[in-house]
C-alpha cells in the first residue's frame, strides 16, 4: 500500500496549504500513523499517511516537496478527511474573533429562536437561523443528530462564554477560512481546514477535542421575517394622528453597551444649557452642533443634533440618542435597542420616512412613540450667538530681578578621541545652542465665534495640589520624583514586566505627593493589576493616600466617595482606590453605595486609563453579587477602546510620554533653525511663477505638523493658528487644504499614528470641488507626506482616469463606520469586488483602498480578513504584486499575525529576485515602507536578511531611482540600529544635489531620500544642508496659482525626514504602548 512519510506535521500542513493534494482526495477518509522520535532531548513527530487514493503524478510531486515513500504501519488511526489528521490547537486570545460573525450550534431545533432573542438583547446583529441534521464522521456506527444553527455578528461575551463551556449542549464556531461551510470551535485553529470546500447546504464542524461532525442544513433566514411592528407616531407638529392598537408593540430594551450619542432632547432647562454651552465649549465643538426649539414658549423643548463624523462631543445630561446606522435619520436612546429585532426596511415602514423629518424613539409610560422635527428647523449654534468681551486694565509687573545668561561650553568627556566632522552646520542655519532666543509674535486675533467671555472666579478652597512647599521640601520631592522616573526610563523592559512592579508603586507615590494625581492613579492601577507581591502594597498605599487627600476616616470613605464626584476634592480618586483595594483594606460599602458608585464611574469612564476603567468595572461587578452580565458588558466596552490602540496621552504615565525627549529636543531645534532659514532666505523665482503670498503660509502649516509630531504643542498651534488666519477665506482650495493641515496637527497632538484618515467631512468637501480643483489639491497632497502619508497617491493618474470615487473614499467610510459589523460588511464587499476585477489598474487601486481601510478598521474586523487580503495581494501581477505583498506584510504585523508576516517577508524576497534589475529600484521605496514596522514585532532577523538581499540586487546602478532605493534601504537599516555605510553614501548624494544634472522632480525626490536617511542616522547637519536648496526652489506648475509646489515640497521633505515615524527605534513611547496593549488584552481576556 502506497504511503508517504512527512518529516514533521508542519511539512504536512505546508503540502495541504500549497494545494499539492487534489481537492477530491482531501475530502476522503484517510489512514495515518504518528511516529515520535527523541534526539538530543527534543521530541520530533513525523506523519505516515496512506496515499493509495492519490494519483501517481501527485505522489511524485509530494516526494519532490520532501515526502518519503514508506510502508504504512500495521497500527493506524483514521481521519474522516485529510485536514483532520492535524489535531486542533489552542489559538492565542488575540487571534479569536469573538466579536465577528460566529455560528452557534444548539442541540434542539426549537431552541434557535430563543437563543436568537437572547443574543439580540445583548447587542448582537445580523441574526440568522437554520435547522440541521448531522452525523459524526469516521465512526462505524453513525448517530443521527439534529438541532439549530444561529449565525450572529457581535455576540456578547456572556453568550460566547456559555458556548465555549458547552453550557446545555451549546457550542460556538468560527469560519476556518475565508469560505463558508467549514467551521472550527472558537479558540482553536487548524491551518489545513482552509483547503476544504463543501457543497451548498452542507457544513463541517470541527471541535477542539478533534471531533468532526458533518451536517446538512436548510437555508439561513432572518429571525424577523414574520414579525409585524407597531409604533405610535407623536411628532411635535403636526398633531399626532390616532393609531389603532396592534398585537405586537415595538419596545426598547436594554442594550449590551452604550453607543456614542449624536442627538439630545432637553425637555427642561434646554435654553439655559445652550447659554452654558456657547460660553464654555470650543469653536470646534460648536461648529459640529445644530439645534432646534419646539413646543410652547413657557416650556420649550430643545433638541441638539451633531453632524455625522463629529468627535470630542461634550457630555450632556439630556435624553441622549444614537442614530440607527441603517436608517441615519432615526435615533434611539444610547442604552436601548429596538425589540423585537427586525430589519431596517421593516423598522422604516413602522416609524415612517425617509423624508425631511428627523425622528427619534422615546419610551412613554410603557410604550414607544416617534417624536420628530423638520430638518429645516435645525440651525447651526454658531450662527445664533454673539461675541462679547469686557475690558479690564491690569497693572504691569515691575522688573526687579535680572538674569544674565553665562556663556555655555560643552566639553567632550568621552574616552575615545572625537572623529573629525565632515561637515559643519551651514552658516546660514547656525545659531548658538547655549541660549535659545524665542521672539513671541503678537497673539492671534480672536476668532469670529459667538460667545460671552467671562473671567473665572478666584478659587476659595485650598486643595492638596495648591499648598506651597518649603524650598527644601520641594527640592527633596523633586529629587524623589526624578529618581522614580529614572528607574522606569532606565530599562527597556515591557511596561507590564513584573520586574517593574515595585518601581510603579514608588513612582505612583512620587506622583501623588507632587500633585500629579492622574499619573499616580495610572501607576497604582498597573501595580494593582499585576500578579505579584507589589499588588497588595499598591492597593493599600493608594487607598491610604486618597484617604489622606480627602481628609476622611476609613469608615466614612464610601459616603464621601459617592456623595460627590468633585475631582478637585479627590472624591473620584478615592472611589477608584476603594474599588481597586478590594480585600486589601477597603471597607464594605453601605446600602445604595454601589448604585451611586456605578453612576459616577459611568460619567467619568472616558477620562480613565483603560486599566483603571477595567479594574473599577470588575470590582463593581464583584460587589454587586457577581454580576456576570455587567462584567461581560465591561469586556465589550474595553475591547472597543482597545480596537484603536492605547492612547499615549491617556493610558500611559508622564514618564513614558516623555521618553525620547532628548531626541525630540534636538529635532525641535533643527526644525526651528530650518524654518527660520526658509522664512528669511529669498528664493530665485522662475519668470512664470505666479506671485503667490500663500507659499510661506503653507510652509508654516507643514512645520506646524512637524512640531506637533515632535511634541511641541505650543509651537505647532501657534504656527497653525497664524497660518489659517492668513489664508484667503474665499477660495475653496485654500480652505480645504488649510483645514486638512490643521486636522493633521490635532491628530499628531492626540497621539494618533501617521496614517490615521481624516474625518468624512474632508472627503465631502473634496467631492464638492471641480475636477481641476481636485487636481490641485491632490498635487499638494502628493507633495506633502505630513499631509497625506499614502505613498501611492497619483494626482496625474487620478486626473486622467475616470476614477471610481467610491474607491477614493473607501478608507474614510470604513474608519468612521458606526458599528464594527458595518465596517466588516464594507470590507467584505470591497474584497469580493477586487477578486473579480479584471482591469489590472483598478484591481491595484481596489487593493490599496482595502489595505488603507484595514489599517483604520476595528482590530477584530481586520484580523478576521487577513487571509482574504493576502489572497487579493497574491492575485496581482509583477510590480503590483511585490508592492501589495509588502503592504500586506505590514498590516499582518500590525495585527500581530507574526506567522503570516514572516511567510510574506520571504515571499517579498522571492518576488524581488524575479524582477528585472532595472525594475527592482522602482518598488524598493514601497517595499521598505511596508516592512518598516515589522522588525520590532518579532521579525528583525527576517527584515535584516531582506534588506541585505535588496542591497545586493540593486548592485552599483547609478540612475536616480536606484540611488533613491539605496537610500531607502539605508534609512530602514539605520532606523533599526543595523550597521551600514551611511556617511559615505550621504556625502556622495549631497554633492549630486548641489550640482548634479537632475530634473526638478528628480532633485526633490532625491532630496527627500537624503534628508530622511540622514535624520534616521542622527546626522541632522546633513538635513540642514539639504535645506539650503531653498534658494533654487521655483516652478511654473499648474498649482502656481495658489502656491509654489516645489518650495512646499522641499519644506515637507526636510520636516518629514526629521519627525519620528512609527517603527523607528526612537519612537519608544509608541512601541511601548503597542506592546502594552497585549498586556491589557491578557488582563481582560486572559
């Protein structure tokens, strides 16, 4: 009998995945045997598989792939099909798509509808039901089985946990590959199952213990098809029409988690709230809100509505509603969902529309009514407020002390003699480093925004942070704080490493004594969450410090903590300390305290770091008698926060936020010097360059983004504010570009990564432009990487081609989808369209749009579609395939699929080896950018091998694309602290920039690469030398009607090269935050 021996199970998996076994053979029952050998203390398992059913030609192919012809042993096992030879293994928690589309399997046909209803009540979506009959494969005597299948998206942790534990025969499965029909139990994986294909109406379920069941099922159908909905209409005007009573009334039931509100109804005190809002809120917030007033003048009803895509909205105390995603103009309370669960078109039939009315569902005395207002009744808040300001003459301070700075000389104290510098700082950019002189410009004019300006009243109470310390005590406190911060910053361990636990306790104490209470809480929460001896010490110390700050005894702590949530009095931190302490000295809460504590945490949870929020919710669930539903909801909320990554500003303490400040200081100095050079050095203009005063304005906007990226918030806002004030306001191109740069500044200051998409409002404004106006905007976006990080943006291609606008706007739609299920649906539709697209250019464009969208989609949504995106990438040809695989490598690494990323890295190297030498250079920049962030995610050796292979492949070519490609490789090596001859290459290219025979476009492209490589190697003087090209920057492009594009592109090339980017070795805070996210996931889902 023909049999083949595979040296390892991994080799067998590779054969199956590569398609070397015919599909019809894969589905057959197969005999096999395992043999385990021990060598050098290591165990190795080989597989012997019966291949008598495999055609001889395929057997030969398997032998060439590494299999060995052997005799089948006498004692064998049997598997119902080839992939079942591999036992399922437990998958890492991060790879489990608990909130994606899952299939629940129940043992009784009639239990499906009951389960569907329970899933909906806890927030699940897309509920479909089918019944099945099945048998167990591989048994001589098969037992018939029947039951129901429930398909659900976004199932709650509560039901998933029940199914994982097989409660009452319930089981939960996920797709084993991108195809339907083959499912594996949640929490397990078998890489071979993706090769199986089932017929329609058939499905295979693989359990974690190896059991396999094949079932036949009827078609899945929505659970709401036979439900009639009734809801009473009650608009403010015209009067409500009487409706007859129907048998199935519409209800609003508790949702699994609250959604972001975008409409608020105030039945009392609405006008007073408007007064407070316009006095306190920022212009940006007011610009995103509209309002309407209805009802009688004596008791008006005020309704506030937010624009789509608006962020950072205030928290109102009125009736908060969220839009139903599928309808858009219909709102429900944020903590409620419609019951019974019905499809969007059936709900629309019940509530009315679409028309010019805005509707919201309101519970009234056990029933639900639809309240509405005409859309035209809503007016922008900014248009209804006037700006007023009082005057007060202040006495100037009298100077009575003067400080004369002394000369500062830096001495070289190294043991090695200093190497001679090959280039000094250009004289045009040299300023003394001992004393930096900053001239503050006049404050910008007040914005033309309506509001009343009032002076804050003087504080009457003294808090712990306002007590003045004696100089000696203050010095000692500063020294202790500095010592504690140095202990954290001195090592490169992960932030959650147990070796840091004692340091977090010490730093938390130092922060608390210094009045940095939020940072103290973050430190104590970290230590409290650890499984070490420091956890109890941290809980006890945090509680004792908060009791002292609040000035209360332990027995009165709960009463004080829930009586008020005044942050200045320390009550909120006291409440958190009581919750975190648990059995480590926390007194028992009195009656009613838990309900009030829950309300306080609800109000302030968004301000908390993710660990404190999770520990507080976990403690509230425990104190409520083990409320598992509350814990499940807390898990859902925490997962939603983790989908966009940890926030450096909110989730990390000050010491981590400040890491790399030495590098940032040097970078800020270089940016300041170069900007001064640009603003004081005249350019030699081309005779046909239009006279535009906007060019220096855009240079300031570029540097505003750069200063924001290096953490200089004050300088960034100053430059952006002055530039926006100076831009012409009656030009749509200037307006869109100015707002886009300002948004990038805000994103950088918020700690967002470079490729975070702008909000949909910018896409809408872009769509309103003419084709010629869009071309000019695209040219600026293509020239500025700080504005548009997409390396594949082609302004000329967009202008010439009849571009599908849905592709261009796809990433923004996915990023701002209201629900993860909506983002998943958009991605699935785009992937399906990309697989059938025949035009190579459109296929490439669709792939780029899908990848950009996956980069900003919820993590669990993107994670479940990795296999599909890799398939689309491999379906491209030639250069497009190499670029696509590199980009897919980056996205898989970001989603922590290291196994896939390593395989794709090897595939990139193989594809580059097949390209002609003159083509390799054209793809290197995209490849290097794609793999830049892979090295620190566990693939450093693979990245180094690939970079060396690319260097070898480039050889000694001297054309401009090859030189740029060589610089890109050197920058990647420098950013990962790999050795390389950077200095000689940069010296050579600088000479070429100064006098080489280059076209303007080639000179700018080479200048960007030289500056980027120099900055990554800490050669900022070379970056300053690149900036000297400013004098010769001029052009007569089509964009000269608005700005000199070449000048702005040089400014961006220099500034962009100086700012740190994700994946660089000195972007330490971001790297630590990314690694810490996994520790939080382990804490919550562990």
